[in-house]
């Protein structure tokens, strides 16, 4: 993909993420209140880490292993479907 194609793809990705979050906060407002991020286990954060390429690859593999261990879970009346989103960018 060209740089512009990547920009458009990332913009679509970010717009979809923003739409998901908007649906979440709108649902709370429609219920007459404000969203309770802590109770709903909603979070958004950004962390900068100083790592070598090898350390970064290991970290990404670790994160993938944590997620893979849960991807086969199925609805059972107790589980709530959640979306986990990651973006990796160099910070320089």
C-alpha cells in the first residue's frame, strides 16, 4: 500500500474505533446517565516504552499469547464480548 492508502486505511480504522466508543457512551446517555467506565471495564491509555526491536517483538508476542488464550471462549451467559484494540507506532 502507498502512504496515502495507509492513511486512508488507518483513518477508517480510527473512525470505526471512535464509532464503537460513541455507541457505548450514547447507550449510557440514552439510559439517563453517564457511562461508568470502571464498572464496564472500559479503558483507553497510551504507554511509551523504551525497547529494542527484539524486545518489542517479544512484547507483541506476549500480548498475542494473552489474547490467543481467550479467543476460543464462547458466550456462556456470564461472559461479555469485549473489543481489544492495539496500535503500535514508533514515538520518534
